[in-house]
C-alpha cells in the first residue's frame, strides 16, 4: 500500500463528545465561576436552586475523578487565602477542554429544546394554554405542569 495514500487522506474531525451527565454538567457550571473545593461545589449547585440532581459526597467525588481523568477539570495546588481553609481540601478548576465540553452541552440542550418546540407534542391541544418564552432566547416553548391539587 502506498504510504502517501494514508497521509493524503483528509483527517475527519473527532466524533462529538457524548452528553454529560446532569451531575457532571452542574460541576462544570459551578467551576465556571472559578476554582472550588468539593464541598463548595455542592453548595454552589444547591445555591443555584438545582433540586433534580442528587449530589451526595460519594457521587460528587466519583464525578470529580471522572472529569479529572477525562481532562475536563484539573486539581490545583494554589490555595485561597482564607482563614478557615482546611489544608485537606482539594481545589479544582475548569480546563479549556472542560469549558468546551460545557459549551457543547449547552448547544446540544438548546438544539434539543428547539426540536421539542417544533414537535406537535408541545404545540398540540393543551400545550398552547401555557406559552412561555425560553430562558435561552430562542423560540417560545410550552410546558404542561401537573397540578398538585
């Protein structure tokens, strides 16, 4: 086989990254504001009002380890100058690859919302009763919420 044929072949772009788990995405978003330790990440997620993600310590540290292994976050040696800082805490920051993964996930979710907006499921009877504009600035979407009565 001619070696030139192998080198002249255009290289395709890498396949898109698989979707992030909800916990992984929330960790990346929390680290988007700057370096944090695990406990601070947990508090940041709760402070943002996230109620649908179970962020127990075991889950968090398992996800942190996966994100670190995948190069989306990195552990840093720098420590903030805080009076009550515990030297046993590990601090993490978002890497450029992690930032790209978070933006890719946002694009994927916005595209999913747009696809949902375009389906009869969300335009059908009853759906038009509760129009809301999208918080991401794209076409309005409707949502049916079960009544708690």
